[in-house]
């Protein structure tokens, strides 16, 4: 079972930065994704892209502001199509619902298409505990399942694995011969998974979009596994965050133009599957039962918070990860959460508790690149600043309390800054105390907390000979004397 490790961000980041192999992978893959995005935008022209972004944002803003209305519409339409809708208030309830469906049908194996919400729920662990074998069928997800790891990236979960890593993993877990051939490795996975597809009792998928007016589930994949999971087994269970809705089929083309271009630089993914309920009498294939599990799990908190609400607009393209200078250096596992990167630094603290993920909102240079590349124009820097404010002030709704040392420091700082005399005295004292540590016009190493936190990674300028107050006084005095003359 994978527990959130958001509290280990600093130590995990140091480890990632000092891993030459990981740094090489991050540089190559991140550049590849971002170059693909830029080429896809150039193809349709930046002007057309901006129009699509504005339209996409308007669709999501309208949907989220009227979420209760569209959830009811979706539920009614899925039911009319012969499906069953389940509402889950948290991951535990969602896991229980899926488990009960599996147990009531005697399910022994379940094939899974890529689903971030199922990772959020830790569904694989729960299914294993009740005797159901979960099999990830997305190649990247299958690799990390064998490695017993969490996804490294929203759209490329195993991007941190080299061919050698995958070969060794397959040899260890599947008993295959070592090979450095990409096609051979893919063939090994295909052969193993093909058998799983036909023997599975249940198919589990996520949802890229849910169309409220028709009750339609939309899946976009490049491997075809999503379509197999939704049509081959007798039971199809789709798991989705409640924010994945779009109002109508007319809104869907805009989203299908935005998502693949922002994610991988594709015009459209290899497979776009639209599923509306179970199979009908005239259908040749498809599931006999269709269940849609709509998961809240903290999303209501975002909905109720006007400062964080637009995080629900996210379509999980991963573009903000690909451009973020922090993610590009530390990678996904450093965040210790299912959702890494800039959007993860907003989502994860609310999901696991801001007190348990206090470092994530600060894991940003606030350069604004994430907002610039987001296809829905989500203002991620603004939300990160909002969470930083909650951390600094101590916010009861997020169970955040400032440390005793922080409270003492804040009160001391306020006292010093409110008294010109004390401030001047501290300035003179600091000038004297810094003398042993100043070398070549800078302070490079100071082993006294809290200054050591800074000087471990950067130089500090020495305290100036004159304070701003003294300089200002001299300037005013000089101006007055010149005026009198």
C-alpha cells in the first residue's frame, strides 16, 4: 500500500537532484513533451490556440459553477442508458463501492485502464485484499505496478525507467530474457496482457471527460487498452472525480483539441472512446453492466474555496509539469503524492492535509510558466500563494498551526521593525557580528540557524554599512541645505 509521503519532499528532492541518470531522463523527456506542445500550437496558429483556451476555460468555469445541476443531469442520463451511478464522499467509500461490485459478481481478476483517481484511492491494494487480481493495462502503469511504485508523471507514469530498468523488471517479475530492444519489451508486455484481457471478469477505467447531456464517458488513449477494458469484460466500472464533466457534446470537441496538444503535442490521441451505458441488444460486444463511481474526496473543499476553485478546471494534461523548473529538476516521486508538479502542489495539500504537505506550496519559483502553458489558463501561482498565506497565518480549516519558533520569530520581527531605535541597534550589532564570516564581499557559509538554511545553498550579501534610513536622512538633509542656499 502506497502512503502519501508529501512530508518528505525536501529530502526526496535532494536525492533526485543528485541522481545523474534521473537528471538526464528529465531533461530529455521534458524537452520532448514541451517541443511537441509548441509544434502542435504552431500548426493551428497561436491565435487559434488562444481562442480554444478561452473557450475551454469558459466551459469549465460554467460547469464547475453549476456542478450540482450537471451532476444530476449526468446521473439521470446514465440511468436512462441502463447504467448505475454511485456517489462516493471519499476514497474509502469509493473503494468500498468498487469492492462490493466485485464481490457480488465473484470477480477474480480486473483489468484497469489508466486512472489517476484509482491511484488516489489506492484501489489496487484494496482489490488485492479481497482476493481480486488488479492488472494495469497501460504499459507505463503496468511497469510501475510491477515495480510497486506510484506514477512519476500524470501522462507518462514510467518515464523515469530506462530500457535496462524495464528489462530487469520483466526478467525478475515475468521470468523473461534480458533485452535492450524497445519493441521486444513492448511485445513481452503485450503477450502477458493479452491473456489478461480475455480472462478478466471486470474492466475498470477512469474518465477524461463526462458529457452530462448524454451520460457519456469519454476515454482518450494511445494504446487501445481503454477500449479493451471498457468492452471486453462483462462488467465495466468507471471511476471519475466529480469535476470531469462538460455540459454537452458540443463542448467536447474543444476539450479534445486542447488535451492531446497540451499533453503530448498530438492532434488527437490514437483512440477516442465514447461509452454510454452497457451494451444494447443489437451490440456485438460491450459490458452487460456499467457502473459510474463519482468521487468527491476533498473536491468539495476546492468547490467551496473561491481562491482554489479553479483547480477543478484541470484536465490532467501534465503541461504544467513539463514546463515547471522545479519538476524538471526533482521529478514526480519527490512530491510523494499521486499528483506531482505545480497542479499537484495545489491539489495534494488539500487532499492529504496542508499540515502534512507544507513544503509543496513553496516548491515553486512563481515564474508563472505553469499558467502560461495551461490549456485552461488556470492561475496556479495565485493558488500557491493562497496556500502559502494559509501556512504563514495558521489556518484552522486546513489544520495548520504555526510552530512556536515561527510565532516567536514573527513577534520579534514585528517588535524590531516597529522601533527605529531597536532596528538601528540591531543593524549595528549585526555589522559587528558578521565580520568573521564575510569573505570576498559575501557570506558563503554560516552554520547558525536559521541562516544556515540559506547559506547551505546560496551566498548572502553582508549587512550594508549604512541603513536605508540613514541614507534617506542624509539625502533629505542635503536637499534641505541646498534649498536654503
